[in-house]
C-alpha cells in the first residue's frame, strides 16, 4: 500500500488471514486520502455500520449491485477526488462503457 499509493481500494469483509473492516481501518488511519469501497456479499446492517465507523467511503453488496453501479461508484469517487483531472492525457475521452447511464461531471 505504501509503495503503490492507490487512490481507490476495493475491500471485501471476508479476506484470507485478515478482516476487511480491520484492513479498512488500517488504510484510513495510514492514508486518509485513499478512498475505500467495501464490496461484499455480507448484506448485514451491522457490517454497514462497522464499515462506516472504520472509514469506508462506500458499501456495496455483491449480487445486489450491478456491474454498472459498481463502475458508477468508482467513477464518482475518482472524479470527485480529481483523479480524472490529474491522470487524463490531453484529448482523452472517458470510455462509453464507464459512462453509459452514469451521471458524470468530469467531462
């Protein structure tokens, strides 16, 4: 994490050897600028609350969230964080597959 310095991290609650909520807390404590999306099959209110307390920026349930919704959340987080502005080469166009049916403000 320290070497790569990603802007957006997707974490599941169930991870081998570590709890995704604990990992989220560690990420946010060490790198508060990193955006964390919990993407899990655990559709439990207690997990949603715990994710919020750990600093997760978004909580999505596998199987309930469509691929388009997942892309929309990532797109929204990245565009609000200025990622698009800092990493788009001049003349770059956002791929249609990412923006179709998604409210985008970065164009």
